[in-house]
């Protein structure tokens, strides 16, 4: 009688179990220790052998105890790898991501530059063949100067048609709700449009989402006591509009916008937003930064694990909520990495190494 692998025993999602079993056959199970992931990558791709620097430096080594990261839920925003996608193509990038232990990908465009054109069907199959699940995509909110723009406002049906063809469960935008300015009424108008996009996405079995930067947490120009992000949350239907918290930018916002213009304290806690409405945050961007109060944002972006954001606490707190172990997806990201593949490799190794604190 066959036995279920240990790291699959608490997985109730049949599709997830199937993908992880496939990953086992490829030798890159999501629960594999970081050192093994790096060794596999170096062996399969000699050009990446330098990646073992993480293990030799003692970072990314798995500790004892239960992993913080749920199996099957580590993804990457492909914007971080746009240089490699443009020059090497999706196939090469997907192969490396599978070696690093990634399970999911989030698109930032469906073209690959020098490697030549792909149909959406080919792109979907390519991801599947490498054991990667496309989990979402970033599309512009609007471009009012171009009626043919590939955006929600200008070409909603096309955006949703293509997302459906790729089999995406989520489709969203990294554009802030600034279309009508920075007033409360302006954001209410944007919220109304987001509700419409969410309703149309829901008809196709998808969730619409918005990804934040720091400025979403600033205050309305006409109501300096009102945080704009709170307007977005209050005016959008939670069944139609979901959020992808970029944790790094939320911490930058904590540094920048914990006081109103007149100096009145108005504390901002990114994790508290999630804990209040965890069902609204199916997706997260996991990017890291070193705290530096001499910078505008209070942080300098780094590879995940090199910064000061406590991801062991953040992820374990969210996944520790009843019923939320597998309810969220965690995408690593770096806006401008020095070496994008090295960033992807090191970030995965670090997150796989994190273990829950024992009480």
C-alpha cells in the first residue's frame, strides 16, 4: 500500500497535492530543505553553482520545527525577472524557478522579447510542464489617453478573456486608485469601478485584486484625517475586490504615514490590516528592505532575508489563523535586483528555511 509523503499529509487541496507529487518526481518538492534546493540547482545548472554562497554563508539553512511557509504556496512576481524573460525566454526562467523550489508565478506581461512570440495556450502549457501554477497577473488600471490601451478601464473584456485563457484564478492591477485624484470622492469613484471589474471577473470564476505601494496609505487631500487605503476598503465590496498586500511598501508606508500632516499620530500596522480581514488578502508580495531613515521610504530594498522585515512572524501569524494555512499565496519580488536569478534563488532558500517559533 502506498503511503502519502509526509509533507503532503496535511494538504487538503487535491490540485495542490497533485502538483507537489509531480514536484517530488522532479526532485524539487516544495518542502525540501534550502540546502538541497541549492545543490539541485547548482548540479542541474553549472552556471548557477555560485548560488551555493547562501549555504556556505549559513543563510537559508533549514532549522528545526515546522516550516513557516505552507507547501505549494511560494510564488514569484515575474517583473523581478523581466530581464531574463526578455533575453532567455519563459522556458529557461521557468526551469530555474522550478529548481529553486517555486510553486507559482505571477505575470507582469505575457511576452518574452528576444526568445520570440508565444500564444497564451503555449505559455500556460509551458508553466504547467515545469510544475508552476500561474496565480495572477498585473494589468494597468487605466490609460485615458489611449482608447486601445491594454487596461481594465479601456479593454476590460480583452484583459479578462486572456486571463481566463491562461487559467488565472486572480487578475489584478498594481495601479493605485488615483484616476480621479487624491480626494475621498475621487477614491470612491475608483472603488465603484473596481467593484465593476470585480463583478465581471467573478462571472468568469476569477478574483480581481489591487496591489498597493506606499502612497495608498497616505491621507486624502480634502480630508487630512482620512487614510485613502481605508476609503478603498470601505467602498469596495469584499466579495468582489481583493487585495494583494505588498508587505515591503506597507512597511514603507508605516514609516512615512504614521502621522498626519499636522503631526497628529495615526499609527499604521500592516499586519493589523490583514488580521482584521484576512479573507480579503489572497495574495502577498514578499520583498525585503534594510531600515534606513535617511531614505524617503525608510527602507532600502534587498533580497528576501537580507533585510529587517520579520517574515517568520508575519507569515506564521497569517497562516496560523484558523482555516488560513493554505488560503494565501506568497510571491517574492524585488523591483530592481542586481542579479535577478540570484535574487530568486536566495529568496526562496531563505523562506524555505524559516521555522515556526516553539511556544
